[in-house]
């Protein structure tokens, strides 16, 4: 069951090299130092995800995230977990972490992939600002 989805876009400075996190942001611009970012101009932050989804995530459930580039038919998946300590306060970002660290930007923890682990063909396509990224969050 899909609990929510996010739409974002690529950016020329996407490198997706971070080994422990993955991020999408509402920011329009990023620098190459933002090596965890895989999408900009996101249509939601953690603060803006549906309340029902927040309740489910606070139960610590396993979540499957599907990354999909609709113009290319390329998909990638990761698994992460919610946690009762999530607070969903960031109005700008969504971060998925391999670690158990939680802050206001954190959506999922104990993920099996970070930005560095994503399909490199997908990452190359995300270096184009016109590339649309859809993320589906399923429980």
C-alpha cells in the first residue's frame, strides 16, 4: 500500500556519493558538496507528508521506497524503517539514513541503501534538471 509519494527533479550538481544518507530537498539549487542529494525542487518536506503516514512511520514499520524515473522507465528500491522518535519538523528536506540518527529532517532510518548505493545510470540521468524523480513510499 502506498502511503505517500514525492516528486522531485534532477540537478547538474547531483553526485549521489554519500555513504550513509540520501536526501531530497525543496531547494532549487545545490552545490557539489551536497553529495547525499538525489533530487531538488521536491513537492514535499518531511513536515508536509500526510498525517496518516506520520502515524504509520512512528510505529517503526518497514517501508519500501521505490525511486522511479518515469521518462526513462528506470526503477530502484530501498528498505528503511520508521521510529517512534521521528518528529517531522523540517520544512525543506527529507533524509533517509543508514544509521539510527534522528533529527527533524529524518524520514527513515536503518536503510539498506544510501545515495552512493543507487543505480549509477539513474544518478547520471538525475544530473539533468529536466529529469523527474518520483518516490513511492509503501508499507
